């Protein structure tokens, strides 16, 4: 059977995977900020424009996947295995979710959102997961992996570079009011979390499991804003406020450094030599089929 000829952009990206990966950031920020400007600045705010905005924000990431010719990411199995490998990320999401829920349940004056609004807010966090996982694990990890997954060094390079690209993408939040310090902390945190996400995705293979985990983490962080009318605000505004309100002192930085060290250790555990060899062997068998 003849192989279908790649489009010129996908061919360029595969020939230059590092440049192609950084192009993901440029395209992502361009589309994301353009959509935000159109729906949040030019158009009148309403529930209709919000729904259309969210739909648009899952269409253009899908079109990016199409342009990079990575549609197979949505067909790969291993959903439950990937969820299991992502246990550390799930625990990471459980901590803020539990703290938020404990605080809310102890306050008798809290006004909760209606069930349809809660379900819609949950859906929006999954849309974020779809958008970011499709682009930064689905495209970037696969793009780099096709060139560099030949040995353990190549695996580490793929994980580190994809996490770096995922981290710098978060600087875009400066465009919507996040301070430089807040953006820097968020980007650093995204880099270290991105190490685990890349390791989990490489080992597990299911982009849908990564999307679910990612959405849960975002929901956990902003649970009180998304579940109640008392603290109701836009998801992005909640993230911006949370990062801007972080006081950068010695104690906070030590806490972050300890947390980031834990992320690195989890990623290294997932990519220990034995598992890297299994990954490479599995990939070799797949390519020879």
C-alpha cells in the first residue's frame, strides 16, 4: 500500500522537529489570543458568545493536529494504563480540590451554582485539557519523538524540550493581566508538571487520559470559583488572580523548589532505565509491523 504524501507543512515540521515544536507555541498563542480578543473584547459578552468561544477554542487545536498530521493521537489506546501512570498528577490535582471543597463545605453562607452551570464549568476545564494536551503532548511529544526516541538520552531530550515548550507557552497570560512574577512561577510550574505529563504520555500512549487528568487539575485549582456563585469568576481570571496573589518570599520559594524536586523525581521514576528500554522495544516492534 502506498503511503499518503505529507502536506508541505507537516513535511517541514518532521524534517525540523525542534523548529516545528516551537512553531506550535507561536500558532497556539496566536490562535488563543486572537480568539480571546474577538470574543472577550470585540463582541458583547453573553452565554451564547461564551459557548461559541469555547467551541472555537477546541476547533483550532484540532486543526493544528490535522495540519501536523498527528490525528492518530486520538486513536491510540491505553486509557486506563495512562491514568494509572498519571497517579502522581491526579494526587497533585486532588490537593487543591480537597482544600477548596473542605473550605466550601464548612461555610454555610456559600451560594452554589446550578447543576447545568457546574457541568458546563467542568466541560470548560476539559476543553483546556483537550487544547493543551492535543498541542503539547499530541503534537510536540510525537514530533520530537519521531526523531529522537532512539535511546534513553533521546527520551529525556524529548521530555525536557516538550516540557520547556509547554512552560514558555504560559507566558502568554501576561497578555490578560498576569504579572511577570506570576507568569514566571506559572511557567516554571508548567515546565515541571510538563515533565510528568510527557513521561506519562510516552509510557501510556492515551491522549484522552492526559486530557482528563489535565482537566481535573485545572478544575481542582479553581473549584471554588467554578462551583459557587459566591466566588464566581471566569476560569482564566481565577488562574490570573491566584498567580498574582502569590507572595514571592523565601518560604514560598522553598515550597516551590521542594514541589518541583518531587515532580522531577516522579518523572525520573517513570522514565527509569528499565521502563525506557521497554518503551524503546515496544516502539521498535510497532515500527517494524
